[in-house]
């Protein structure tokens, strides 16, 4: 499986997982995953083909790039993992 397929599967899985969270509006058009919180904060997550990276735009921590390393999407600027960052930030937003 290539990086694009791995990324698409993850975006689809995240979309399905968050669909029923009342405080979130989730839209996945097959390329870009958009998550909007009840407070109006918007997260965008997409696969950037030329770099084989997942890119996250966060209203809290800004832009992140993730590379597929050791079976995880790892940040290019810190040791953090995509799902940990996204989960932490969305949990904070939902609890507000």
C-alpha cells in the first residue's frame, strides 16, 4: 500500500469516527478532511502528494506536516504523532 492509500484510509477512518460527535461538524470529500468545532474552530487535514505527507492546519497550534515513519504519521518538527495531536486538541475543544 502506498502513502496516498494509507493517508486516505486514515482520513476516512477519522471522518467516520467523528461523524457522531455532536460538538463537531465533519466533512470528508475524498481529499480534504474538514472538522469544525461548536466554537467555530476549523481543522483541515489532507495528503500532500508531492511530499508524501499529511498536512494538518490547526487553529490552535498552526500548520503541521507528518511523514509515514514506523507505521505512524509522525510530525516533521517534533516527536509527536498526528492522532495524538488531533485527539488532544479536539478533546480540549469539545470540553470548552
